[in-house]
C-alpha cells in the first residue's frame, strides 16, 4: 500500500465473481483502497488484518459458506463486530433482506450493480461509520476525564480530612493507596479490585471530618464522652460517602464503616465477627494499623517495619483476618519500599491514638499503635 493509498478508507469487497470484484474496484478506486476476496476464508482473514476495513461489501450467494455465514462470524468477533457490512445480492426476497439486517448488516445493494449507486451507498456508510468511531472516541475520552476528576476529588477530600486532623500534611494518602493495592494483590484480588482498593483507601478515615479538630489534635487522655465521639467516625464516614450503585463508592463505604471491626468480634461500630466483616474493611484494618504504627505520632516515634509487622502478626485471628495477615507477610517487602519512598519527616503527619489508659513506655506505645484511635 502506497502512502496515498494508506490515507484512504479501506473497503473489503467479497464476491465469488471476478467480474463483480473488478467492477467494485473500478467504481471505488478513486476514493477508497479496495481489498478483494472471493471466498469466506480469505474474507475473514482480510477483515481481521491490517489495514482494517472501514466497510465490507459482502455477496450472499457464494460456494461453501454463504455471505450470511460470514456475517455471523464477523459479528461474533470483537475485533470485527463493529465493521459495517453491506450485502451485495441479486435476491429480491424480503425475507432474505430481513435475515441479513437481523444479522447486523447495515444495507443492501442489489445486482446488477450501478457504479454511481454503489459509490453513493459506500460514501454514506463510511461517513456514518467514521461518525460512530469519533463518537466512541469522544465517549472514551470523556469517561477517562470523569474518572480522573473523580480520582482528584477523592484525593482532595482525603487531603481535607488530613488538614482537619493535622496542621501539616505528609504523604499519607499516597502510602495508604499503595499499601491497599499491594496487599490486595498479595491476597489474590483481581486487578480491577486492587485498583478500586487503591483509589478508595484514602477515604477510609473521611468520617473524621465530623469529629471536632481539637479532639483529633489532643495529646492528652480523652474523656469517655470525647472517646465516644471519636469512635463515631466510621459511621460518619459511611454517611459522608453514602450508598451508591457505583462499585468504587461501595468499596469506599465498606472501608470507612468497617476498618475498626475486629476478627474476634470486639471491634466497632457494629461488632461484626470473622467473615461477616466485609473484605475491604478487613483489609483496610491491616493497612490502617501498619500506617499508624510506622509513621510519626505526637506522643511517640514510629515503630520500625519489623516491629509493626510483628504486632500485626500477633493480631492474627483476634484483630485481623488470618488469611490477610498471611498476605501481609508476602506484601511486606513492597510495602516497606513504599514507606521508604514516601516517608514523612517529624511533624509531617499527626495521627493520634485515642485509646483509654494509654501508656508512655515502649510496650505501651506498641499497644497504642495497634489499637489505633
């Protein structure tokens, strides 16, 4: 194919008559690059190859497989299903035309062929196909733009929560997202699910927007009423996110509502136990704890990765889903790399523990980090 030919729309003509193929090629050659095939096998090969046809002109009555048979195959394959098919036929039987249209053909051109009519029909259908392709491209671009906008809104909302909780903001959003993706993949989640977990993870604590900032930033022991207000943040987060049919927002809501439930049933807000806790909440419980233990707090230095991992493993079967703890062990090297890449300096992130009776020793610090908020 020459450079000039490459710029033209491609038309594939399929007919067992060499005279018909010659007529089609002569009628269309000035505007289109015309491919020809005289049997079903060759037609299917050319339809699926490059250059890709913009339109297929297909004879109905051919030896072996008919044009109807070829059309069925074309419409059943993802890479050829959207190519418009125009039947070439000498048949005047309305039933045959209906059958062809029901198979997915867009038009009929009757024999004997008129070169002028053929050019007009082809021109119209190629133009229409181009319009459909352009609309499809615009839909894809618009969908991509909307997805990016939603992602940015999630990030901004998560950042707003961090600023409400702390006077300084670090890389917590990035770490949480990457931890959730890595742990999901280690647990065997499909790529689409791992992607959703990564996107939704920063929203898991969004309910803190409903807790007064002075409580979130308080370094001393909280009173029982204040502690109860803090413990409401999972329910507030679920309310902020709302209930939706959108899969991403469903996952985000489950993360927000259930990340403080415990495997043994002693968590909050609903006291769910074991597999009754939705999987996103169970996974986020580990991610949230690892993030809390390995980042700087007002009242303590962070634990190192091995210390944090030991605490999570110790919580297997009580605080955490044992299977997810096993996945966490496999994911730990990658999570460690994320922590090293997106670490914060002292004071970049404030994520206070609000557990009653918090101590100040090393053992108490570890316990506080695991209990979280």
